[in-house]
C-alpha cells in the first residue's frame, strides 16, 4: 500500500491572507506548496501571448494541456511559462481578472486537475486556491477556509500593491474584488465555497500571526504525517 501523503487545503476569496498563510505553513512543516491560482494566471498570460480568445475553449485547453510551467523554488515566487519568465505579468491585477474568466471554463479546470494533484508528494502538501478542499483534494487531512469582509480584503491588497510601488485606487480595487468574488462564487463548475468539512476562519480583525496560530492548532489536532 502506498504511504499516505498528508494534504492541507487553504481556500477562500482573494485578500484573505491565503497565500501568506500557505507559505508560512508549508515552510513551518517543510512540505510542498501548490499555488493553484498561479496556474490559472499562467493560462491567462499564455492565451493572451498566443492570441487565443476567451471563447476559444478548445484552443485554451490544448494550450493548457501542453504548457510547461515551472515555479522556481516553491517559496521565491518565480514563474516560467514555456521557458519565459512571466512572474511580473502573472501577478498583475489585470491578469487576476483574466484568470478569473478562464477559471470559469469547466473544460479547462478538468485539464488542470491532474497537474494540481501531481503536487502532492512526500512529506506533504499545503494547497492554496478556491476549490482545493471541494474538488482537487476532497479527502485532504485538514481543510481551512479563510474569509474576510470585502472592504478589509481591498485594504490589504491596496497596502500590498502600494508597498510594491504599484499605483492603485482603493475604490477600483474594491470593485474588482467584488466582481471577482461574484464570478468565482457563482460559476457552474467548482464555485468558490467552503467544503462541508472545512474549518472556516474569519480573518477580518486578525493579524497573519493570529491566523497562523489558529491554523497551527488545527494542524496539531488533525494532521498526523505518518499515517
Ligand atoms: O488566487 P489567485 O488570486 O491567484 O487566483 C486568480 C483567479 O484564479 C481567482 O480569482 C479564481 O478565479 C481562479 N482560481 C480558481 N480556482 C483556484 C485558484 C484560483 O478558480 N483553485
């Protein structure tokens, strides 16, 4: 019998601190990390570079099935697509918007499913996304779902972007976040929602350290690496 590889899923809308918590947790445990949103962002960048339109579903799936994606080291954030460095492009707000449109294509989600599952390797995986606990890793050992008010999430994103030197407007960010939430939560396939067995943490008035502390308590309670 093959050895059990433990998986922790961290789902929720953007701006809840998912990415940071996933990184801190993966580092703390010494496990692998899957940033599934980055895969949808890479597809968004790739189809644009190849002049594929959002309604050309077969071409999008063909592209996504064949694309070579590398995530540098798991924690340093570099992303290459078919040998070209695209991290900057992939992280732009406008790419997130396009990613949320391609992510609504069910056929594309099916193409990316196995690629995501392949990240599950010993000693364990922390997977960040929207449907990690509901669809990609339904039998994960621990499922966390982070939430926060849209206003708080827009504020956090605003600070992040301003710190990176990106000029943005808070009202536009709030609108973008609200429209992306709406699209992610109401799409037909893999809509954004907590798994029935997820632990939901509202992070609106919590610091990252406080969220991490809550998550670590759950990890200690539920995850046994050598089952
Ligand atoms: O997490 P991130 O903001 O990078 O994700 C970009 C977009 O990709 C999200 O707005 C969402 O539409 C989509 N996504 C998804 N399923 C995932 C991860 C991301 O639909 N597991």
